[in-house]
């Protein structure tokens, strides 16, 4: 064997031994890990209690995602601090694609300004994967409320400053800030009554204790259909197919008004690009399933998804939008 052939053989042996050692120490190159992904169950954290929208969306999408990825998707609730606890848990997880969060507009946008000491920053500490759903809210009133239309509501509230109160699911929630956005645009004065969740707020709304609310389409749709509440307007820029006869806030004279409760899948910062691309691809595939589309439509969501970059741009725009509303309205978590 010549000296050059012997040197080449030694180099090959060293390369093989080096790769084996790296794999044994968990130092395998990123492309190898991405190529094999996933090799174990994936945790999908929801930052709100079981039974809420993030939980419903996770359990709706988990079977399709599990089938395409070939590994179990374990849905796990980590609630607290307006969604911050679960979202922060994911922000601090290893960026390997095995710990994700099905989270919402609160933890990803509103809370950036609302909380003085947020333990994470969405744009820095999280990787956007895909925009999952966007659900409009509905301006609803108790049937005894004098205004029968949204235009009449605007006029009546302006003519009666501080006379009425509105219920919300809590300080800093999309319900709260949707009302505050309305107040900023119209210059109206309505008092805020925060509750611990939508359930108690809707109960008092149905009972007439508080006559007004901006509430999730999912939560109030049955009560509107049953006559317990009157829907005056939806908060999206287009009418909802669930309530086709109900105008938008913009159609009702509130120029520039839009408020959407939205949800999406994120992971820790610095997820390898091949893993990110795989997760996005399989989530888009799951969202495009006919039965999934139908279920989302029944929840009032318009079709969404798109690329990680598109979702990241959406998050950044929403942080700026709601940051301005929080500052001008004086909304707090106290």
C-alpha cells in the first residue's frame, strides 16, 4: 500500500470514529437530527386551561399531525398569568422541535405591552411556525338594550357617556381590548367590568347585570341563535358566514376598526430550518384537510396558515397595534 493510500485510509477511519463519537455524545450535526425528525413524541403546550380554544385547536389538529409525522402529539395544559406561563415554558425549551405551543394573541402580542416584566419576548425568544386560526368577536347586547342596530348603538352610547358598562373575560384579554379600541376610535365612554373568564361574563350578560360585551364568536353564537343575546356587529373586516346578516363594525360607521382573536403554533427560538420547514408543511397539510376546514369554519375562523415568515410578520404587526391600544387605553393587569 502506498503512503498516500495509507493516509487516505487513516483519514476515513478517523472520520468514522469522529462521527460515532459525536453521535454518542449527542453532538451529531444539525442536518442529521433534522433529517431524522421526529424520533420521539412531541409536546404541544396550551397556555390556558383545558376546554378553551387553544385546547380545542390542539386536539383538533393533533391526530392529523401525528399521522403525518409518525410520532404521538401530547397535548398538555400549562395555564397561568394570561397565557404567559405556558408560552414562557416553551420559549425556554430546547430548540429541537419537540416542545411547541399552541398559543394566542394575548401571549404573543397583547401581553408584550400589558405586562411590565414579561419573562420572554415573542420576537426574540420564539419561532413562529404557522398561523392556525383567526376568530372574530361579536358586539352583543342584552335583548333589553335600547339600540337594535350597531349604528344606533354608536349614537346611543355617545349620547349617554358613562351610563353603561361592558363585560369582558378579564383585563388585557382580546374582549377587553376590542372594547377599548372601539372607545378610542369613537371617543365613547363605557365602563369596564372584568370577569375571570368568558363563562362568568356571559352569565351576567344573559342575566342583564351587564348589558354589553365584545365576545368570541365561539362563545356567544349559541346564545345569539337562541335569542338570549342580540348581535349588533362583528369585529372582522368582512361579515361572518355564521352571522351573514350581522354587519361589521366598519359597515356600522366605526372606520378602521378590526379586532381578531387569533391562534398559532410556535416553538423556541432557533429551531433548525429543516425541522421548522417540516413542522410548517405538516401543519399546513393538517389545516387543509376538509374536515378540519369545516370545523374551523364552524368555529367562525377564516382560512389561514401560510409560511413561518408570514406568521412572524403578523405577530410583529399585532404587537405594534395592540401596544398602541394598551398604552392609550391605560389597560392594566391589576
